C-alpha cells in the first residue's frame, strides 16, 4: 500500500477483506484461534440484510420511540433461528452526544451509489481497497448480503442523515480468526466515516462506543467487541482507544500490520 499522506486525516477507516488462507495466530492476548464451519442447516435463505424491508430513519425528536417500534416490527418478520448476530436490524436507535444514531441495513439498490462514492475518496482508498467502478463495491456488499448472516453491512445514520458505513461481523466465523486470537461470539466492527466534514473531530469515537456497547447489550453471548485497524492509521487507533477499547497486540494480517483493539464486557464501565 502507498504511504499515508501526513497532511490527510482519514478518520476511522479499515481494510476489510481477508483472503482465505491459513496462518498462525499472533498476539499477546493468547487464546485458541477458531476456524469454524457452519452446518448446512444454517445456510437457509439470504442474509437478513438482503431480506429485510427498507428501514425508515426516525426523526431526532422521536427516535427512541420510533427505534423501539421498528425493532418490534422487524423482529416479527425475521426467522428466529438463523441470525448469527442477534438481529442487528432490531437494535434500534442510540442517543449519543453527537445526536441520534442508528444502524440501517444496506440495500444495494438504495445505497450503492453513496457507498461507492465514499470508497473512491483518496483518504479511504488506502485502507479499504475498494476504489473503482461501482461494481467493485457492489461485489463486496453482495458477498455479505448473499451469505449466512455472519457479516451485516449497514449505513450509519446520524440525526436522519447517512454519514458512515459499518460492518458488524462474527469475528470467530471470519477469516480473521486464522490470523489472531478470537473467542466464541467475539463480534467485530469495521467503520468508515463517509463525509470529510465528519472526520477528525471525535465523532468516530462517540459512535464506536455507542455501537460497541449496543452490541454487548444485545448479544448476551458476546464478551468482547474487537477491531483490527491498520497501525499506520493513527487517528483510527486513537478513536478506538477513546471509545473504551484497549490495545491488545500487533497482528500481521494479509495486506497490513494491524492493532488488535478490544472492548471487554467486564471492563466497559471502567474504560
């Protein structure tokens, strides 16, 4: 990858695609690395992100009530067994210091132009490697939407405006587990702040803390939320530290040397 322009503050951005190859687990936070395969029974239908209806974004004044109503409505439409991430789509709105925030499932026909434009931002290209025509981003999204629900792509909507792209994924079922120590039900986060005006002012850390804590609230089996930002992306690593994650280890991943960042359920009220 080319070196980062020291004059550009790219904000929280991540390399998200790991090729299928095996390798030793690295790091100081030693745990057995998992390489799990799902039984065929889990491969039923499309990802919930592809099957869910378009999600209306609540207005700021009524976001709490609207988010809870939406959670109940969507929960009635989703199969009860096959969601590997405890129904990200029903997690509702989050009140943050920056405003009312919600994760909205990606729909290709609605969201592809916006996400593809973000992926072609020069500050983003270095870390996501999805620059080019829209079909490049479309392929990346479609692989998740046609999968079994172990990774859910979402738009981050703040006070009614889409401003970020997120991937909430099962780290223990991801190729990441071949390269660094993970535990059962560890949940991973990838984040891209889309608008240049939203970067470099602490917004990423506010939203990361909110989403990590909502993950722990809604996923009772999950003891840790993890991320693996590129070590060269100092603003991103700083954002995770400010959001209550701890630095666990440096790990070698395909295409980058990463900082393994962890937000522990047991430490969430202390950090």
